[in-house]
C-alpha cells in the first residue's frame, strides 16, 4: 500500500506517523521556533507541513552540541560504531515504505524512484558499517632507532550541507562515514525536503547513537547566515557540501578562513557519447538510466548527448520510442514513471533550454509539453546544434538533446569543452576505444557501456569546477579522518 488513510493525526499516510517530524533536532531533542517556513508538495503546490526557520544562534547551539558529543564519541569502540550502523541499516529497511512516502510527498519522485533511493541509501549505511572496523593505521619502515607509525583519527565536528534531489541518499552518504569514523555532525537540510532527512536522523537515534552526535538545523530565510556560520565556526573541522558550483565557491571561500577540510560535490554537465560501433540497445538503455532518473534532476545526468552520424537516425528513433512510453504524473499514482520537478523555476529552466534549442533548429520527437507548473513530459530533441544554451548550462530536467558528431577526436573535444567535469558516459564495442576515451574524458567518473555509475563501494566526485573530495568507497572514509604521524625513539638514548 503506497499510503495509509490520511487523517489529522497521520496527514502523510505513514505506517509510523512519528517519523513525520516538523522540528529541528539538536542534542537529541526536537527544537521548534515561532518563525517557520512551509514545505510544499511539488506535484500540487499544496503545503504539507512546516519547519522551524532557525538562525545563527540555533546553528551555534547545534555546533556546540556536536562539539561536546565529539569529546566522548571519538573514543567509541569501532565495533560499537559498527553496531549502530548495522542497526540503522535494519531500521531503514523496516521503514522503507515510510521513507519512500516522505520522498514522494516533498520531492515529487515517482514511487519506484523513491523506493530505489531508500535502497541506495541503505547500501551506503551497510558499506560504512564495514568501514568502521577497517580504520587501520600504518607501520612504516624505521629510520635509524626511531619507529614510525601513522594513526587515523576522526577529523572532528562536520558540517553537512545537503541538496534536495536525493532526500535520503545524500544524508546517508554523508552521515554514515561520520558515524563510522567517530566524528559528529551538524546537518543543514534543504528547505524543500527536510522531512526525509529528519526521519533519517530519528532512525539514527533509534539505532542507539548518542544525543548530540548528529544534529539537524532547518532554515530558509536565514540560509546564507547559517551557511556562513557552518563554514567559519572554529569548532567545525570539516565541511561537506553537495550543490551548485556557484554556492560551492562561496562556501569554499568562507571555509578558507579556518582552513577546514572540504568535500565539494558540485554541478555537472555530463556528456554522453554513442559511437558508431555501440550496441544500440545497450546505449538506449544506458541513456534512459542516465538522463531520466529522478526526472533528470541528478548531478550526473547526461546533459549533452552526442550520437555518431552513422547511427544517429536509428538511435534517436529507438530512444524516442522508449521515452514515449513514460508516464509523467504525481508520484503516488499507479503507472507513473516520472514525477514533477521540484518547483516552477526548475521547470521554467527546462522549457527555456527546450525553446532555445528549437529556435536553433532542433525538433521535438518525443514529449515536449508542459503539463503543469512543475510537470514536463520526458522529451527527446533531435538536430540539436552543439552551441545551444544546454551545452553550457546544466538543464536538470527530463530533456534529452541529441547532437551529431563524425569523429572521435571531434566528440572528445566537444565533451571536454566545459568548466565542470563530474561524470561522462560513452557506448562502444571497441576495446581500444573504451580505454582511450575513458582516459581522455576530463571528468571524475566515467560510465563505459552503462548509465549507472554510483554505488557505495566506489568513490564519487568530480574534477575542474565540479569540486573535489570523494564520497563512497574507501576514499569516502578518508574524507572524515586525519592521519597523524607518531615517531617513537629509544627511551634509552
């Protein structure tokens, strides 16, 4: 059942109504305020609840709570931290339907996408449960009578600034390594999607994690001031941010005042290349997975799709036929494959990119209609010029724009003609070309013959203005530790 009966006591139809939390969480306690902001359902525009609009003072209180908790939590045995994460993993699976419901309510994703995101989040918690007991130091060769060791220690209090497009995936990817390494955190949740994040932290506490280890600040009107506090307060040792390149640069400049450790997963403009020797069914399936997941609202979505002249007509026809089968609509409705965009401004940008491409000669071969303020049909454009607006801006919506190319050298140059470099994709059956192009693409992640590149065991992150630092894999653990050299000499001289 996608929803239980909606009642005043259970307005979102959850199995466990206590997971609908309309408060911030500091030191294990719910925090309210006289000033609140509204949270809306993207599918209807109707308000589903409110959250406290907290400011600098409340943010400092959360930082102080995390700093106090760190003094003891950093000494928690690894097996105990692992047990917390394993319990959290079990709770995520137990409450998977409720978490998916919250995602649909506040983010708008189709039900299938929301369910998949919960499973994705749980996989990170499980991975980092293993990492909790893999925090090994190093024994280095001796230097004379001295013995050399490297210890790994938790970095300290972490500020985690989250995006709205993966309401549970991103908090899991950041909080899980915090817990695995013995750090503590202040989480600034997005005003668009606070409820899934708050439910996640509630489950963190139910898993036995002590109060103050993970704290949540909700804010809207004071977003800039709270962000500045989280990036300049000397008690914060690390900042992890997922969001736009523009905001990432601001946060990096602020964090430089105290030289905090930074992880920045910023904007993308992913190229996807279909070579003439590609297996076209695989290329179509991979393009669908990359471009249209979450209605195109992912940072690794294919934004520029380059197709070789020899297979252009065949590929575009096959892709359009599949996209025409998609059913856009409200996320809870049966049969809906793609939900609305997060708000009207996001939909406006997609329609701007579509209109610009058509003005430069492109044609719509699937979709193309705006069904409401936030709902756009998944769309395929052909005969797109390489210098359209979407070539330089991230569309962040369900618009697949197909651009012709004729040589490998030409398309690699086009693919690399971007200030950002998060992800790139290509499809080819030539083994030599796979390695050649994978090495040539100026991105942090490459999908060769696949449109799905993210999982808990691999490092996720970009190059150029897509940021630095990694999430996931062993690299994702290293972002939350510092390495300390210990040199032991002879006490006897």
